[in-house]
C-alpha cells in the first residue's frame, strides 16, 4: 500500500499520487449575470432561459482545449456552447421583513427565483 506523503491535493496530483479527472475541453459561459465552468454532458441550474426541450446557444467567455486557451473576443468569434433545457425548478424561498422604529411602518416580502436545468450538448471551437 502506498502512503500519501503530499501535503495537499494539488501537490499529490502533480507528483502522480492521485489521478486527476480533468476534461481536455471546457468553457466558461455567462448567463443570468453569473459565470459557470461547463463541460459537454454536464447538467446545471441557471436562471430561466426558455421553454422545456428547446435548444439554446450560449456565448462562451473563455474556452480551454487542452493547452490552448481562447479568452479574447477576436479568438472566440465563432465559438459557441449549445445546451438543451431539461426542466424548470425553483430556488430557495427568501423571506425578509423591514420596519421603521416608532412609526408603525412594517413590510414583509419574499422572493423565489425561477430556474432552468440545462444539459450542455456541445462545445464548438471557432
């Protein structure tokens, strides 16, 4: 049995004690004001995009394919990430209460974000 002498995980991966499951191609997409690192076949929850079972195209912010990294708008010209909307979901309920002291002014409000579960069907390099 081999004993792990590495002080942290990244050192262990570098020295070959662990095999890292790193995909050779991934993209960083921006949707709903947030950025997500995605690979082909991955499922994730994003803010609602459209109807169920419809395909959507997402513009990548960065694309990594092995050793090449595309991050400028000129190099990402024809790149795109395609996804299929699998289902709808709802985020957690947020409850809040505001009031002003000594004036009997109170307001209770809440919010629940509508989300969509998407599956990344393809990453195309431009």
